[in-house]
């Protein structure tokens, strides 16, 4: 496939601010059409791609345009329904996080992708953010040693009310925010989950969550997160069996701590630490990971390979989310899946058993 023909669905804030500027930097793709239920938003794309078709109805766009792939940033119920419809037509799909509401829905999406032999991607840009990529390459090196523990502090102050027509603030928070840190824990854990503990403390509006995960790989991970914090902050540490530790402050500064650190200038000294920051020359979309995740998706299509952040890769993350929501009472499934935006009223499943 030389040029990949792309349709974009949902021309809201995320597409306009992050996905579209990244897509416009990627070679060998052609943005053919845009769709938004508010047609005026779809028309905005014409300012960037002159001949792009614009639609208010996804079915109409799929019928009229010859597309290879879709990129979507809508509410999750639209991601789920439109991804299903597009995959049935043989299109590769990239959906922003979250791809759907529940583990059962994600399993259905992953099964459909496998049956149809399609490339899928979920927009979890933290995985591809420049500092995280750097930590991934350092921790994969022989010199770092074997990763033993990952500690993540992911502080937030929203959402404090339910999103997307759901009833649960906890599920909304997990799907909107904590999905990034849980996904990262599973990336560094790189294996099956063998044990899981989670607790949620609440006050009237906000919540505080602790998650401890043990992986079959021997890696453990702990996450402190929630909406009880004054502002957003993201820090992480990875510790190896060689007493090497790499730490990331606020998704920016990286420090490597070793038992003994040697530099050419200062020689060998226990008090020196190695430091790293993204290059000021990296574009904002490289630093934030949006360019990396989208480029990876299109490369996977071109090389007919699975993409590392596909629907199936998110199954462990959704197992953890279901585990954390298990105390919440399932409400009846009031609405069957629909093609569009109607709320699904929290179809909670309780099938995650690890301990
Ligand atoms: P938004 O409300 O600004 O935009 C959503 C757009 O989708 C709207 O223009 C809406 O009209 C359109 N839409 C909804 N249903 C549709 C349908 N059935 N067909 C066509 N168009 C439809 O929301 P947003 O802030 O852009 O967020 C969109 C998605 O991006 C969400 O899933 C959100 O979680 C995700 N997001 C991810 C990150 C990240 O860090 N990766 C950051 C922000 C947002």
C-alpha cells in the first residue's frame, strides 16, 4: 500500500489540537474525508486539506469514500460502535482512549480485529511520549539490569462527575485518566497479571486510588492516583535488580541513579547522577507522543504487522479497571449497543479474578 487513505471522525478539541497537527506531519497518508455529527466541524478540515470530503453521518462517509483507515476522537460509545462498523468493512482503526466502556466490549473489539486481520490502535500517547520512550530504551538495556518494580504517581483533580452518560465517577476517572498509568504499568510489567490489589477512598466529590499489581514476569507495579490532588502531575520510577533506578519527574526530567556513577569529567563518584530532558528541538507532538503513536499505527498497516498499542494490548488494563469497579453495583443494561452516542448506563462486568 503506497498512500494510506484516511478518514477522520470527530473534529473536536483533541483532533484539532493534537491528532490533526500530527497527521499533517506524517508522509504517505492522504486525509480523504472528515466526519462530525456537527457538520460545521467536519468542514473545518477544508482549511488544512482542500479537497477533503465532509460528512455529518459516518455511514454516508463510509459508503461514499474509498478509505483504508479511520482515525477517531469521539466519546467512547461512538468509538466502540463506529470501530465495529468500520472493521466489518475491512478498515484499520485508530481510536482515542477510551475505546469503549467495559472489558466485554473491548474483548468484542479485539475479536473482530483478529477475525478481520486488521490493524487497530488506541490513542495512549503516554506510551509514546519522548521521555517514556527514553525510559523504555534504558530499562531494556542489559546495563540497567532486570526491572523489578515500577512506581507511578499519577495525580489529577478531575473528572469529579461522571462522563459520557455513565453513572460511575470511578469508571469515568479510570477510563479518562488512570487508563494511561495502568497501561504503562502493564507495558513495563510485560506479562500476565498474577495478583492484583486495589483500594479506593472517596470523599463527597473526589477519590484516591491505590493499585498494586504483580506480573508473571516477576515485575511488580504500584500506582497512586485519583482526583483528590490539587493539580495534574505524573512521576514514575523503575527499579532494577542491579540497584539502578530511573526516575521521571512530571513527564519531563529523567534522572538515572546508580550505585556508582562514572562520568568522563568527574570520574567515578557516588554523588553524581545522570540527567536527561527532551530536546528543545523535538516538536511538541513528538514529546507528547501523538506523532509516535499515529506513525506507529500507519507503519503497522504498511508492514502488515500488529501495532503494539492495539485493542488486544489493552485487555490487561481493562481487567484492572473491571477489578476496581467490582464493588459498584451493575445497573441493568438499559440500552443495546447503538451506532452513535447514546449513553450505555454503565454496563459493569465483574469477571476479573486474580487473587
Ligand atoms: P470533543 O467533545 O471536543 O470532540 C468530540 C467530537 O466528536 C465532537 O465534535 C462531536 O460532535 C463528535 N462526535 C461525537 N459523536 C460522533 C459521531 N457518532 N459521529 C461523528 N462525530 C461525532 O471531545 P475531545 O476533547 O476532542 O475528546 C475526544 C476523545 O479524545 C475522547 O475519547 C477523549 O477521551 C480523548 N482524549 C484523549 C486525550 C489523550 O490524552 N490521549 C486527551 C484529550 C481527549
